């Protein structure tokens, strides 16, 4: 089956600070109240097919975590809708509820995402019991099974999180997400806080679980190397917008958007020739404040090939081959 | 060969903890020549940061440098009284830390803090100091530096703050800068900018640098020499190209082999099993033995440092040329 599975349509998320009473009155009277709104996610549409792993790459503050939370149904978008198999993943209203257990999340920091006062077994079994996926009596067997699957000894179920290293804790967090039998796993920087020698272990675990369970994944990371290794498709995000999306080989082999190109150039590569000759080609300037993003193409102030049109007109994603880039100058 | 700028020999730093004596740095020896960038690579807890702190005499109780020597141009730094050490710290050896948000005082303007750093070691008039500060800030790529002196740290982005921290280290044109994971907290595009900046600084000023990092790729693009630390000891060191191209220690080869860039996308990565040992419960022999595919009875004794030309390694069964890691 390769039908569209998870679909994000024109999703936006704005964060604005609460206005004080005075400001609200002024606004109601038609006054000019300055609202410092952050467009964390700005009109993003994308689809993930069943069994596919989509990598979401961007620098800090680009909105990738917010987009991940919206895709997982744990945060409602300000505009747009997320559907899983055609069904909305989150309810309406001011305090919306997530409507599905088929999407689960693995977070970045396994030291913060596991309750230090709960035993590993209870951490893993809590969700399935609460949702009636397993009876209390059968929970222990379920916990044992998942601990084994993520490479931990089933006897660890009675231990507490502090008795484990970072890599082992991340395995527990993965087991907790998978015990809910999700169809989609949203992983937010799952290897970023791990030691180098442990990262490879967790990357391998993801590869193995994908093979065994046919998992669909949204893999959020700033690490282009890890994403390349795990994902079939990659989306590059800049200041709330997707600037390029497509098959991983295409994005890495022939980047069309100047930001993608610059990002790939910025990644330090292991040099085994005389490293002292390496010339860096850094992107000029810094990420602009999301409070006042540049008009037109958000990347134009840092772009080496920007022209007048880029300053006024937002470029749309244009498809060519297996990839799409949002750049007026992208080759088609 | 001329005498090295910095000679560290058998440096040992211990912390007294409830669980017993924790030897964070365990007989570490290396040298740094003038104008040389030395990459100190290791995972968290391997002792690389404590090594940097020990060199600068920044170890506070319950920690203590219990052995070895650190000589700067022949002058012994271990056991130097506080005042004499302060005259060196910040002037001849400066440090750049990982998190610039923690390094800078949030309630003082950049100019005020840099001024304090200047007057700690030099007599300079206010006007001249400001001129000097602006020049150094410009040197590390801060635009409009003279005006930015009156700005506070929170008005700078993370990358700019790290530039300010580097500028503060540069104020007295030190002989040696110890940089502890200075780009780890930054985004890749900013990291690339800082690396480019540091690279040209080293080339122009001829100062030496110890670049502490867990990231082999970053180190490989900067360092002339590399030392790899594991569980408080240096397990391998030598010219960067040689160590990275033909690692001798199996920890180094394992780390290199596990890099995703070394594998076909989607293929299983070569992984080092297990996790780094606790420093309070080190195995008696080679600390890497429990995770090493080649470990045998011989590894129950501590491997000696074996010298091979410009390289040293501490392994009973070093990786041979042509052998798949």
C-alpha cells in the first residue's frame, strides 16, 4: 500500500502573547495594538505515505518541532488540518483533544521524557492499559516483549529510569511509544542528546524497527547525516516554511534551493587529507528573528543569488523530478 | 625540534565522591607546539573538559590535581599559587567554553566585561581599551563593533555571543586558547562561520589551540594533531590525518566506522556495543576492553603507550593496516 497516509494541508501555527486587559480594550476599540506574533509554521502542506520515513531538517527556531507536534496531533494548528487516512487527528475547539493513538512520539531528551518516579514497566504499560489495548494482567508480557524488541533485558521492567544510561533510556522511550502499536512514529531529535558511540546503536535500532514493523516515520533532526541514513524523503525547513522536499538522494545529490545547498556545505565533513587546507563556505548572516521574518522569500537576505523578485514575492514549491523547491531561481 | 609551548605529562585529576575516588583524568600526556591546533576528542565523561580545566588550574574541591605536570614554556603550572596562576590565566592561556550564554555576565554590557578582562592584565586608558575591544570584536566578525560594546549579552544571538566569548579570549593575544566544545551549542550554519573564523585566526596570529570536541568531523577540519580520550586516558594520539586515516586503537576505529557518512544510506551502521564505563568502577586493564571485539586475556592488564614515529597508542591488539575495522 502506498496511498497517502498522513496528510498535512496548509498547516500554520501562530503564537501570540496574551494581551493585557488594556490592550484588549484598545484593540476592540480599533486601536493599533502591537501584537508580536510568531509564525512558527507557515502554510506547510506535506504527505507521508505508509511505510515511508520522512526527514524534517532545519536549524533551531525554524519550526520543525512545532510542525512535529502538529503532525502528531498533540497540538492544534492555527489554520489547516492534519488527517490520518482521511480522518482528522485532533478535535476542534479551544482545548482540542488528540483523537488517535495511531501516532506516537519519541522526544529528544530521554532524561526529561521519562518520569523518574515510575518503574520502566509502568512507564511502558501506562498508555496501553489506559487505552484498553491490553489488560492489566497481560501488561507484564507486553512490557517484556517490547523491552526485548528494543534490545533491553525484560527483567529491567522493575527498575527506575535513573539506573539507565542515556542510550538505554532512549530505548525505553522508544518501547513506550511502540507499545501503543502506532502506525506512525514522530521522532523529535531522538539521537541529538546521545553520545557519539551510542548514536549508531539507536540509529540501527530505528532501521531494524522499520524493517520489522513497517513503521511510518516523521524523523525530525538537525543532523543531515543521520537523516540521510534513515529517511527515504527529506523536507528542509526555514523560518516556518518548507523550502525544499523530495527523495533523499535527490536532495543530497542535487539540492535545488540555495538554503539546502548552503546547509549541506556547512556540515563539517571528516577530512582525512590534510585538514588544515579545508576551506569553509559558511552561509552569510544569521537566522532572522521569526517575529519579523523578511518579506518575500525568507532566505533572501542571506541568499547569494537573490534578486528583486525574491524580496517581494513568496516563491511557491515547484516540482521537478522527485523533488520540489520553493525558489524563484530553482532550475526546473 | 623546538621546545613545545605546552607540555602535559602524566596529568592526573581526582574527585572525592561518595562512591569513592573518581579519577577523571588518568595520566594524560601530550604536547602542543606554537601555532598548532590540537584536537582533544572524546565522549561525555571521558575527561576532556577536566583536562582543560586542570591545565588552567580551575579544579575546585572536591577535585584535585593529584599528579603530573603542566609546563608552559618550561614553567610548571601545577601547584602554582593563585596569584601567579591568575597572571597566566586569561593572558597567556585563555579559555572558550561551550555555552556562551553561561560565560557572559548577563547584567554587564559587553564593553564593561571586556574592559574588566583587559584591566586584569594591562594598564590601558578607557579610550584606548574601547578601541582595542572594538578592534578585537571586528576581528571575530562582529559588525559595527564600536557601537555594540554598549549592548548586553541578551541582545546578541547565540553565534554572536560565542564570537564575543572568543574575542574576550583574544584580548591579550594569548599563546594558547583552550576551546571546550565551542560550536556544539550552535546551529550548523553558524558553526561553519565560527570554524572559518577560528581557522583564519590561528593562521594569522600563530597562537596554539586545544580544541575539545566529541565531533570527529569538526576536529578533522581544524586540527593538526588529534588525541582521543576514553575513560580519563588518552588511548591514541598523533597527526590528525594519520589517526583518522589509519586509526590504531579500536575505540578510534569504532567511532570512525560508526559515522553515518561512512555507510550506505539505510545500511546497518557499525556500532560499538555497550556504553562507556563508570569512572568509579573501571576495569583493571584496558577500559575499552568490555566493548572491544578483539579483547582477550592480555587486555586485563593496562596497555602501555606504544610509540610509532609521531604517533602513540595504548592497545594490545592495534588495528593493522588493511584490516577492516
